[in-house]
C-alpha cells in the first residue's frame, strides 16, 4: 500500500466518522445532558428531580458513627477482666521455670544421695549403690512374705 492509498483510506474513514457524528441528514446534533433535542433548547433544572445519591449524603453520619464505635471499643478494652490474665501467676511461672530447671538437677542428685545413705544405714556397712539397692530389695521381699503370712 502506497502513501497515497493510505492517505485516501484515512480521509474516507474521517468523512464517515464526521457523518456518523452529525447524523444521517448532515445536521449536527448537540449531545448534552442540559440540551433537550425535542424543543431544541436548554433544559431547566428541576429541583424535584435532584440526584439523591451523592457522596456527601452517603458519608453524612459516618464520622459520628466511627467515633462512637471507637469510644465503645476503648471502654471495653479498659475493662479490668480484659486486662487481667486468666491465670494470675502465669508470668511468675514463666520467670521461675528457668531457675527451677537449674535446681532440678541438683535436687535429683540430693535425693539420690539421701536414698544411698538410707540404704547404706539399713544394710549397715555397704556404701556402694548396687549393694544398697540389693539389700533394699531383699528387705522388701521379706516384708512382703511376712505380710502374706499374717
């Protein structure tokens, strides 16, 4: 397609577009919301037909509504039951768990030492753990036999 042919095609499209805008008979039709094509004059504003759905009317009471909801929410947040934890000592337990973990090992060692000493005292001379435990088992077995005889 040469430049002359492209130019002619464009001119034809523009002429067709102008005719479509002006109408079939060549008269130009004014398109406007305020223009009445029947009377060919401007429409007068009718206050009865005023648009009711406006942004201002939609947000008219919105600010007051938001303020009241915010005040209600703040009143609920200041309620003492909402502030207090369900278990009053949860924070103390949380802080003490670290310290108690260190003491747990020492406590178990002390319990084992006391058991060894008690078993050694019951047997008499045995100071080793295995001997003391065997002596305790023998004593428990003899106690069980004597209970069954009674």
